[in-house]
């Protein structure tokens, strides 16, 4: 693939996400580093979709962590809860 920078330099590059779905002569938006234009990528929805999986997985972990914290808080607020929590922690270390 090739594009012309804002300074008029013609740059050839390989799109790291592949060239499927694009045809010769098609106009696309290219994101590049002005100081090193060979580091370029076509701006497409596929590029943004690659963030959905890690963000979704992180969101699930946050929800599970908050749920666990609420359970520990409930346990600690009960009479004898601190002793129960300390016992659980000691058993985990063994």
C-alpha cells in the first residue's frame, strides 16, 4: 500500500491488519507517525474492534472483584467475621 504524507512524501507500507476488503485506488484514512511515516495503519473498524476483547475481559474481572469485596465486607461486619477471614487467609497460605 502507499500514501502521500502531508509534506508530499510518498510512502509504501504494509498494513499490519492486512489488506482484505480494500481495492487498488480506494481512498482510505491512513494513520501514521509524522516523524517515521513507515509506521502506518489503515484506520478501520477492525483496528478498534481489537480493543473490545481485552476491555470486556477486564470489565468482567472488575465486576467479579467487586462482588468478592462485597462478600468479604459482609463477612467482616458479622460477629466473629474477622476471625473467620483470618482463618480463611491462613488456610490459603498452607
